């Protein structure tokens, strides 16, 4: 199903608003977490949606994941998608984790390049 540009813009605004709330909550509760972003190809929506949770360092990311914070981030993502009226079967399949440090090492800090690469 092809979405009109107007519908894509509406979805994008809802996603940004809901994910921003999730981001702010996570910043207060997860050490080393700094920001999140999302990518989507609206020709394959919502299957193509990726929500990327970004930490300051690889160690911070690894510690958070080992400490069980992945469950919390998936819950926040699921709530945000629900609030944005985006329906997915399993939010966890749309969640990815990364770090500023890893992007700097692999892509010289070029986030658009890193986010567009298949991972």
C-alpha cells in the first residue's frame, strides 16, 4: 500500500513526537544513553521502520544491554509506536542499539552513512 506524501508527513510527525518522549524518559534512567533516531522507507512501511537507540560508548551500550535495559527500551519503543498509531507485530524486531564511539570508528561520525548501511 502506497502512502501519500501527506500521510507520510503525518506519520513522521507522530513518530518524532512519541519517540522524543521515549528518548527523554530513557535519558533520565539509562546511564550512557544519549539519543535515539529512526529510519523508514515509506514504500515498505511499517516493516522497514528501525528505531536506533544510541549510547555514548560501546561499553555503555554493552553494560545497558547486559543489565536488562533492552527490555525497557523495547517497552518505550512499543509505547511510542502505539501512541504514534504505528502498528507492528513485535516492536523488538524494529529496535537496534548503537554508540557514538562505534559510529566514529566505523564511519568517521557520519550518522547518515551509518544509518543507511545494512546492519
